[in-house]
């Protein structure tokens, strides 16, 4: 099992170097094709009936500007990759989250960078990573703002015995195979035999894939805080977890740990749903 096609999402307003550097390193490690992607939508200016023609003209100008920016980013993307791996370029003049979710069908893994956590703010200019991971059907690697490149030297698997966590561990196997240190960690108010058996099974599963992993059980009612303390204490540069959420009035509501990890901008976060 390996990633053969990696989709790297680029924000139209940049900068793109950190995420392209990380994506190129992973594509090189996996001998994968790297798809550079950017999408942005134009705003429809708010005017009265008498301003409809002017609004349409302004909107078309915004779209033309975006298309020119796409070409600039394509050139920057190809310059950063510098022929290290096979590449492809795609762009779309539509909502970035929707466009990225649709394009994810072409890839094994999505890589993006979020400078504002779970919600990027401007939905017309940047994809929302929380919505992407819950809709794409592909694992998502969110590159941290100041995280080392490429990610995956020391990895913490944030384990919770759920479908989402099982999917994330399976999806992360290609990354975990090249890690120097892997810890499977569970945090719960009470650590019982069932919890210990769970992390032992995950460690054994990884061992059968050639991955040496140790298991850690932390008894704490402060799940998010204790997990982040463990990550910091072990100098981890990548966190693997399930993404837990549901749609509420067309907005995504997340569980506590998922929200904490998405908002922790300094970390590289690998998530599946």
C-alpha cells in the first residue's frame, strides 16, 4: 500500500511554498504523482436593479483576475517542485471547498495548509479543511504553519475505538512505515482493560505492516489538553486521528478533540473520516 496520487491544495492568496515543499517530499518518498490545485470563487457585488450590469462586469473582472493568478501559481508550483516528481495542474473558478472535494476523487491523499484552523474564514478564497475531511472520502494532511518539513518523523496516533480512527490508522500506514518513532495514545477518564486491549491491538496491527509502535494510555478527564501535552512532550511532528463531526444547518460541528487538532496551527495533522 502506498500513495500513488497526491492532491495538494493551494490557497489563491498564498503563500504556497510550505505546503508544496511538504507535498513534494511526500510524493518523492511515495513515488507519487503530485496534482497542484487551486480554486476560488468571485463575489457578486451587492447592488440595486440599476447596478446589475456593473455588478456582472465587476464579477467577470474578478474571475479574469483569478484565472491570471491561477497561472502565476501554476508557475510557482512547478518551480518549487523543480521536476522532482511527476506533476499535473488543475484549477477551478468555483467554491474552493466544493471544488477540492470533487477533485479528491483523483487522489489517494489530500494535502492542504490552514492558517486559521478548522474554519479558514473566507469560503470564496480558501477551502475549509474541516468540511473537506468530512466530505471528501480521502485522508487529509493539514500542514502546520511552522511544522518541520516533511512531516512524519515522530508520529502520535490519537486512538479512540471508532470507525473514523480505524480508517485514519489504515490510511496513514504509508506515512507510518517511514517514521522513526510511532506512539499509539489513548486518553480517557478511566483506563480499563478494554482501553488497553484496544491500543495493544492497534500496535499489533501496525507491527504486521512493518511498523514498530508503542502504546500509551493516559487517564485524564481533559482529553484534548492531555493529548496536546503528550504530543508536545514527545516532540511529535505529525498527529494521526479520526475526524468526528456532523452537519448542522449546513455547518460542520466537531467533537472536542477534532476541533482542538484542527485549530492547533503549529501541528501537522493527518485525519480521516
